[in-house]
C-alpha cells in the first residue's frame, strides 16, 4: 500500500505561513526572472490563470484582483520541503521524495486499520508541525494514490486525506465487474488529472469520448497499448489496482550535477558571460562537494532561448582525474566559454554540467596519482573553508573575482520574501 | 606503540584523555527538541515586556506541542501575529475559544551584550 503526500499550493503556502494576513487573498509566485507563474493560490486558480503563464499575460487580471505576487524564494521552499520530509520520515521510514512538494510513502510495514482515517490524520499532523497544508492519498498503487490525493485536495469534506482500497476478495487488475470498488472514485475524475496522461494525451482520449478515469480503464489493453504505448497501459493497470511501478530504491549517486540560469537581461559581451558562467561553475562545484562527489567531465552550454536565431552551443572537457575543486572547475568553465562563445549573439541562458561522477571516497585512479596527498588535502581544506563561510554568511560571500565583473545576468527578483527559516538576519519579526 | 589504535599527537605519545571525550555542549540539544517544527522569530518593541520578552529577543517556537494552560504562545488574530500568555487557571484555559495558535514559545534567547 502506498501513500502520496502532496503539499497544497506549496510555494504559496510557504509564503502564507509567515504572512497570515494573506490567507484569503489571491497570491501567486513568479519564477525564472519573474517570468512565469509557478504557484497559484486557489483564488488565483479560480481567476483562470493557468500554471506557467508568463507574467505579462496574467498581469492585468492579477492587478485587477489585487493579487499579491512573490518572486520565488527557493531558500525558504527548500527548507520547508525538508521539514515536511522529516515529519513524514518519522511516520513512515520508507519514503521516496518525488519532488519538492510530493513524496511517496511505502506503507507495507505499517499496521494501519483504517486507511481513510490514517490519511486524514497524517494530513493534520503535517500541517500542525510544519504549517504546510497537504493532501494525502492512500491506495495499492502509486497512480491511484496520486488520484486519491488529488481528490482530497479538491474536496474539503475529505479533510485532507482519502484512501482507495480494494475489498479483500478483489484481485488487482480484475474484470470490469470486479472493478466496481473503483467506480465512485473514478467516474468523475477527469483524464487530464491522471498521472501519466496529462494535457498532452487527454485531448486524444476525449476525441474518443473518454473523459473520465473510469471510462479510461474500460478501454481494451490492445487499444491503449497502440495509442499510448506501454506507459499508457501501465497507467491503466495501475489505476485498476496493479502495482507496476513498485517503490523506488534509494537513488545511488547522481549522474549529473549542474547549475543553470536564465539571465535577467540577455548578454552578448564575453566578460558578462564570464561572470555568469563562473558563478554557475562555482555553484555546481559547491553542489558536488555538498554531496561528497567528484566529477571528471565538465560541460557548459549557452543558449539564445526559444526565439534564438542560433542553436545552443555546448563544449566539454574531461579532467585527468575526478575532482570537485572550485578553482579547477571555474577555470575550466572559463576555458570552455572561449570555445562556446561567439560575438554578436544575444545569449539568454547558460548552464554548467558536471558528469562522470564518483564518490569522494572512491579511488578511481590507482595507477595515476594526480597530485600528492599534501596538495590534495590543502585543496580540500580551502574548499571546505570557502563553503563553510558561504554557508554561514550567505552564498556569494566569497566568490571568484571573475564572477563579479558583471551582474547583468542576475535575474530580477523584485518581490522575494525573506529567508524566514534559514538566515538569522531574515527571521520574522513580531511587534 | 606503533600499532596503538589511539590517535597520536605530534609528539608520538597517545593521549589517554581522548578516550570517551564528550564533544562539547551544543545549545541546539537543549533548545530544539523537534527540528522540523522549530522556528525562530525576533521581537521588536516593548509590548511583551510584562511577559518577560523584550525588544531584540528571539523566541523559539515549536509547532508540534499542544498548548497548555499558562503557556506563552504565538497566535494569529486578524492576520496579525501576537504573543499571548494563556491563562494559568485550567478552567479559564478550557473556556478559551479555539484561537489560531501558530506555535508554543519554548525558549527566549535574550542577548545581554
């Protein structure tokens, strides 16, 4: 049995927790250079503003209804997300953090008598302890658990939690008659909201007269397989109660660590790009060190965005040995930039990608000693000092001079709220 | 001595005092019982001086605790956050209408210098 715990309007909820006067007011969060709407309160959803709308499109509606806008505050959201995960881990040790605001729980080792009540209790506990309202779905498969959570989100009477549980004598993936246990939940559930179908495939289904999850699972397997490939069939089977996905094994080390950014203003000068790329390289290196990893390959890419007249350019090099030293990564990124850059172009985005990742403790090159122990220790100590100063006083306290030669690339974040939970200078004030 | 597992200092002499040494006191252990539900806020102004909370103090809030009679709590009333001392009398406390309690104040960090 699985549970899916989904935070309601997550970014908005984070903002509202520290601004109680905004609880019944339309609130939206903009991301990526204040470009797109990435979170909406229920009031904003009701105004018909779709997720991902560019700000300029929604501006009038939002202003007319006196919506409060925030620039995304990832420090805050990241911290609140880890609090939710901590609370969930204490409830069900087997947890799969699916995204910043959703986690799956494996309930197979828990003794739960009444799943419906358990779901509601979990929702109440998470909200009490973290301040973030969540919706909890419980079901024998992940897809159904997500469906149940979606129902709990939409129906206040469900008090934050809902379970879809088969009667004991019904086999999973059974015939239509035996699927009746699902009918109530599925017959008014729109196909667009099914995990794995979404906006892309729903129109095709609607053309065939299939508008609800119930109608969807009545379709013959062969038809589904043909029109929606094996993924579509798995979705159908999951909804019928057959566990196709299983529970994720904790991921091994990342395959790739990166940092990228869309620029506040488009850049065309080399020195402007050097500032941006070196900052991103430093960031990526920091993320690598944070996870105690090394990388052997570094790539950078430059892009002109959707309306570009040129295609994105990418350049890579491979180090002699796996490393995570910021100096090496930053200087490599500057070298690569020389390859990727061409004058007269308006660049809108850049990224630094580190690959061929190994753990710090692994000795990958027994024959080739890259540098002697003493130098390696010195380099490690320098990185640790830099990281701990930046951790304590805020990222950017210490950086490489080349990152500061231009700030044109830094995105507009005009309405970012304080880092209420991660910086002493920014904790909320009571007066 | 060369295969002695105890760490040697630069003079080569193993320090028996290193056995079973405590790691030092950490204020977090004292103050933060439930990290996921612990928050900090700074007080401005003298409104709460009567409660012994002064301007510049930092309050430690724990959302996981059930408020009890006599507790000092943070409430939200009319969209504003205020510190309130709950009645010490159990009956008075029980009679309170359910207010929107944000969290229970467990400690106050009051800088003296």
